[in-house]
């Protein structure tokens, strides 16, 4: 079956032919048949070097033997019974051990659910409905976090969001003075920050800045949430908060925390998290904060997570992925220099981003960094994909424990060829 034929079939059954808007591609997406390590193959048998890695979830690599074996063994015992089981407690113990903010952990079925629950907890504990978020930071697709998700725009990035809800959301720049000013509004009881900076570090956030934002929130007495859905278990076994020693009240996790399966988690201070304990009560309601979810900590996901935790806790997968990202960054920047094309590759940990048109993103606003012309972004991603290298959305990518120097060097050859084509075709800014 051809990719185009499958796309036509999918469009008759799915809106746009996809289940996630970022999977949409013009003229059609590729349909992946199998994946192993840092490579994958589409239904036509074409092979790709993968720098998307399951939207950042597969840091151990596709089809890691420990994960596959754990899922297989659990499936033979019980796929799902909607009951408590040993693995959920073991999994939570791992998170609590590794994350400085974690005294208790509650699992969810996705990352968006994790930030939604974290915000509910923040509002409940603070007793205040208003939330402050940072311009351009991404926290999922639910109604509470779409105002301010697009940098430079306070309107929600989707129709269907009630104005009454957006009135409760305030937006400030990733600047301590701006946050301090915003928190003069005493209706605000919760602050949420993407720990890496906007869009997993596409708009970088220096450690000093994150630390200063933390201090401003602490001084204001609000509940501080770190969204570590991508940085968690990637920037270190304990996320950015462990690596840089900046501890929030609550942390939202997903992707790597599950061993790469669907799910998420919220962890944090016991006095906040225990509001979900059925023994607690507020205003005659028990538990004080309600949280349900049929597939929370499902046995298959928990089994995969428990298999991943000992590997991630060593720091070795992260160290290798970081080294491969550094190799990618160095090679990309050398290509810009060698070809005399203005541009820069940058990033932290095992994540890398590309900006065309100048040799630094310092001094640019989030809107400017995210404002590359669409023809440029499309030409880059399409050019890489056509040559067998798949990147994340926009102009980003990330590495895993399964990437090798040979794969990175092969991808760099593709980057040089794509860059030359972009210059020749006049699509660079």
C-alpha cells in the first residue's frame, strides 16, 4: 500500500486524515509500519533516521528489549482490570525517589491530563481561580492552557474555548520583573512554567532566569508548577529540577516517565497531593480534589515504566543522547559556516533546534524565534524527510540512547544537502 493511498483512505474516516494536527503533512503524511532503535520504516519500506522519537517519548530507543519484554509479560498476566496493582506503587516510588519536588505521585492518561490536574490542584490549594502562565509555553491542548500558547498572542490558539475560562488565565513574559508585576494581581494563586523555556527550549530559558522566576513565585506565595513533560527523565533522571537544583511545588510529567507508552503523572508536595486522598474533605466534599481516569497507571503502562526506571536512573541513556545531540549541533553549525549561510543550531541536553537567517537567537522575542516563514520551515522538514531523516515539528529534533555517531553523521550529510537546496531555491529568510 502506498502512503498516498493510505492518506486518501484515512481522510474519509478521520478529520484531515490524522489523529493529531501535527501529523498532518501536505501533500500527505508517511505511514510508519515499524520502528527499531533510532530508525523506522514506512509502509512502502522506506527507512528513516528518527529525530522525532515518538514525540520525545522514546529516549531508550524504539523497541527497547526491556520495555518489550515487560509489556509482553504483563499482557500475559492481565491487560487491564481497573484495579490497584503492585506496579503502580513501585512506579510512584521511583518518581518520588528521583524528583526533588515529589513526595506523592498520581498518574494520568496523558500529558495534557497531567497539566490539567496540576492546575486543579493549584487552584484548590491556593483557593484562587486565576492562573499565570508564560508567553508561548506549551502545556497541552486542554481549555485551560491555550490562551498564550502562541507567542505574542493572548487569544487562545483554538476556537471553542469559553471566554469566561480565558478570563482566568493571565500571561506574562519569561522575565522575573514581568512575573513580579503580574503577581501583583492577588487573584492569581498558581503559576505554570515550561521548565525548558517555550516549546522544549526552542525559546531557551537560562538557569538564572528559571531560578529567578522560581524565587518570584515563592515570594508571592503562589503554587508553582513545572511542566517537565519533555525535560523529565531527559535532562536528567530527575528532570531539569534535579539537574539545576530548582524545585517547584508540583511537576507535570509524561512521555519518558511511562517508558514511552501513553500516560502521564503529577508529583509534588504531600500537603497538596494529599488533597486527592479520599480521606480528605473540604466543604463536605471527599476527596477535596476529585481525580478519576479509567486508564490511569494501567498495568501495561506501569510495567513498561517500571522496566525503564532502573535504566533511566543511571543517567547513562541521557548522557549518550546528550553526546549525540552535541555531535548534531556541531555538525549543523559547521554546515552553516561552510556553506556561508546565516543560521544557528542550538539546544540543551538531547534537544536541538535550528534557526535560519542569523547566527544567534539571543535578543529575539519568542514570536520572532517561532516566526520563521512557513515556506522555509516546510522546505527544511520536507527536504530532510525526502532524504530519509524525520524531524520533530517546526525545526527541532532530539536524540536518544539508540542514536549512533554513524546515524548522526548520515543525518548531517542530509542536512548539508537540504541546506544547499534551500539556498538554491530561495526559501531561506
